[in-house]
C-alpha cells in the first residue's frame, strides 16, 4: 500500500500535480466543441490553466493560459471564441493564434525588449477519435501509445457520435481515493447491488494492459452497460455502451476534493434511453460519494496506516499504486496480498 500521507495535505497534492498530472495526457474535451477558427477550450490541468484553440489553418494548438507580461489570464475557463488572437484580460497584450506576441499594447520603449522572445508557452495537443488531449510535458510519448490497448478493443464505429450531455459532480476525497475505488469491482456487490441486474457482478474481473485497466463482467440479456470498460492512466474512465460512450475525467481540486466530469456521446435518437441511464448513473455516483468520503475521513484521522490488497479483485489498484510510487520517485509499495 502507498503511505497514507500521499492521500492528504497540500504537499501530497502539489507532488501529484507536478509529477503525475502535468506529465501525462489529460482529456479536455471533443474537437466538435471548438469547430471554428478562434474557438477555444480553457481548462485547468494539474492546477495549471491551459487553453486549446482552433487556428486559422484548422488545426488545434495548445498553450498555458498565462500572459508573458505579468501572468494574466488570456481567457476565462470554459469555451469561447477569441477571434483572430488572444488578448490578455489584465493589460491587453495581444497574441496570434500560433502563440506569437503581436503587440505589447502601450508598453513604451524598452531597450533590449524583443517581442519574439515573449510568445506564449506551448503545450502538447493531440486528438484520438475526435477526443482532445493535452500534455504539459513537451517530450511526452505520443498519445497513440497510451490509447493503443483501448483502440484494439473498442471498434471505431462510435467515433462520429455527438456530445449530447455533460455532467459534473464533486466528491470530498483525494483523487487517488476515488481512482482506486473506480479500479476495483470488489465493492460493487455491497455498494452497487443494482448493477447485478445488468451484468453478472460475481464474475467481475479487472486486467491491466499497457497503461489501461480494463474491467469486464458477463452481460445479462438486454444489458445496457455491457461493453468496454476502460481506464487510462492517470485519471480517465472510458465506458462504452451499446449505443454510445462516456468519458469520466477525475480532477484533483484539492487535497480532499475531486471533481468528476462526465461527457456523454450518444445516438441522438436514443436520448430517452440515455435519460434513464443518467438516473442510474446519478445513483451510482451518490453511492460512490458516500463510501469514498467515508474512506477519506478515516485516512485523515491517522489510525489507518495501510492494509492488504486482494490478488483476486484489486489488481488494478496495485498497479495504480505502483505507478504512482514510480512517478513520485518512491519505493515500490508492498502489496501485502498474502490472502486469496
């Protein structure tokens, strides 16, 4: 198990952001959310504000959402259009859509000041099946390497489905507490008994392939949820249904606060069916919220100092903890999985 200190406090959050979340591919939306030149998506990745914009050539480019003058924001978080370029919200410096500084507005003469040296700080942007990912590490491996195991199991016939619903929830726990809950089916019979009507929960299994954790259970007749259930390192769930799919992004807002963003891509003519699924989704989220917040409360107290991982049910959790330890430069955690 990982040290309990990694699940609480500002230092743990800062280390996660710097060493994990800012060095990995992070999902920010779908390219259909920024279809025209000047359209942008602004978000926060590992605590760092970023912006992805559609340039005049039709390609997506990404930058830190920070002016080179005195760190003003270029745009507000969310989606919008900045026309032919960015204008800093603080002092009005103007940047082209390719990040070049066009005008240090009313700056005055400054010996040695070269505008060519004050372009926006770039970030990596890549897309897969229309899904937009960013990476603050300019030397990161290609996105295709990360998603390859998922691509092999998920047919490409849903890539044209539109985004029809987006929902957000907050859970009062560390982001790793929620991820570990997501990566195991051990709790489902106790916490989510309703799932057994759709899939055979007793046969729920997890498997790690590359940097993707897959979960599977035999579907029952007319199963809605039976499909591909995947999770991409370090914080993205991918749930493929019969008539659509959902991306679940897990964002660390604070040491003990996590935001869940659900992006639903679905066949529009089946919106009524999706409405029923959302009711069930809300129930499952509420159940997870309760148990994850209870776990976090106990982690904060300091009585619990580590436990055991089931070799039958918690393979994904063990892999995640190993991956976190490696990213933070810590020794490989003992799993203490001597029970079966």
